[in-house]
């Protein structure tokens, strides 16, 4: 576990809270001056200076030079010291695992993408996940006493507060976070993958000052991450964002949640995958029959590669799914009136082929007065949104543990 943070050395609750507020200010706003901190936290400059000096002595804060101003003294910029603490984020998907290491300042300093990992809801799959995480920890080139916290993204129903994942690895009464903490000997937390992706995009992606954002994760499944007034929205039990399980269609397609007619059955990577296979089996032509000899091995990645090669069948299906999805995103816009809607997840790699029909459908089905204030864009972080978000979640839990 990490070195003792700053709570043990200060028994004054008010002082501890001020230090937390200073750290959070630098996390959210970046480098800044004591004067700006004083204004933001409504504390005197001498008081802020005192705490900045204490945090500097603890090597959590450092100087970043002086700000050039017209006349008078040049104020000093302060910010988080990058190498004081590190965080690990892991993003688990159906066919692979991505893991990253982030420093205190929020910069990704090491990562592994596309680690071969076929997710199954079994103890064996969980043990393999643990081995991959342990291997990454063993090989990171930073002092282990500065590695503070790990976060694992999991799809579906996840309660970050209790540490239980109800969709995956729910094998015992012990929370998955406790099991992994014991196995890895580091603090481990979990969060919903889409919500973490939304935070990653918000903190270091396409978001440019917007405070109310909806992130739509169109991957194998379908979910949304909601940012309200700059903060992720969790709901009562951490289950917010289950957009894919809206009961929309009168079909007989069984969703993985166990119900029929979910939006996800017609508007997701899973839906695209099913439609492509059905239409090829019905005799329609596609370059996929040359790329993939056995349709049983067809992946979403294969379909996206076919789209890059302008395969008409795959493009038509993705556009159809985009238009369907846009209709229900229009409903979200009518409800939330967000400043920004970000289309992310693996299917967003189709870019214009998915984005244009989504926008067209939104214009048709949402209220004009509402949608004119909402920008619709594709994720900037793309396939790295998950690990960036996972690391950001790990850092955001800086004050959640008793040993700091």
C-alpha cells in the first residue's frame, strides 16, 4: 500500500477537508495560482499559502513556474506533482482486456491494449483476470509504494459503493472489490464501464467546458454515462445508465438480461453482429465471406474492418442501427437537455456511417427547441476511453480509503 498520505499527520478535521478541496481543485481545474485558489475556496491568501506549503512538503504539490503578467510580481503556478501517486485502470470487454497506469496529474504513463481475454462469467475467467492485473502490477516501472488505487470497469449492474458486481463474477457473498484487494494487496474499486468512459471523455477527451453530458456507449451492448453539473450521476445503487434495457420492441429476441424487446436487441454491436450473419446466411453478398471463412468466428472487429473497406451490406446495417438508436437518443435529449452527446464505444469507430444517421434521426424525433442546444460528436479517446476513465475513477476515489 502507499505511503501514509496526509490525513494521519493532521488531526484537525477542518484542515483535512481544506487539503482535500485543494487537491480536488487541481484535479478538476489544472495548474493555478494561490490567488485563484483563494477565490475559489473562499479562504485568505495566507491560509491557502500555509496549506500549499504543507502539501508541497508532502510532495503532492509542486511549482510550475511563474505566470507572465503586466506589472507587479509574477504569481507562481502550482499543481499536482505527477510522480507522487499512481493509479491503475482496467477495462474489461467481451474479447479483450485493456490496462493502464496514470500519474497523479492525470497523464497515462503506461498501458497495454488488446490483452487476449475472453470474458466468461466463471471463476476460471475471474482467476485469469486476476493474473493479468497482477502481471501488469509486477511490471510497472514505478515504485510500488506510490501505487495507490486500482479500478476495474465492468459492464452491467455494478454498485461501486458496496463493491458488488451483479452482472459478472457474483459468486459469493464477499464483494468483488474485497476479493481483488486481498489478492492484489492494493485498494481495488469497480465501476460501470460506460460511466467510467463518460468520466474519461469528460476529463481528458472531447468535452470542452460542457457540464451536462451524455456519453452513449455503443459496443457489444448499449449503455449511457450521465454527467450532470460536472459530476457523474450514479443513481441510488450505482445502476444508472441502463439505456439498452428500455423495453422498446415487440420482438422475440432474448436480451442477455433475460427479457425480450430491449433496445439493445436492435441497436447495439450485438444487433449489428446478428443482422450481418442473418443476411449473409440468407444469401446476401459481403466481403466478410472472404475475410472470415467461418461465420461462427465473426467478430464486431471484422465487421468494422469491412466497413472501412466500404462493404455495402455492413454499411447499410450500421446506418439502420444508427437511425434506430438516434430515435431513442432523441428521447434522452428531450428529457435531459444536455449540452453535449458523445457517441463512443467500439461501434463509434464506424464514425460517419453511424454518426450521420444518428444525427438525422435526432433531428426528426427530438424537440427543435431542445436539440438545437445539444452537440452530437464522436468520442475523441475512442478505444482508450475505458482505460482513461478507469484511471480517472481510481484517482477520484483518492479519499475513500481509511489508510490515507
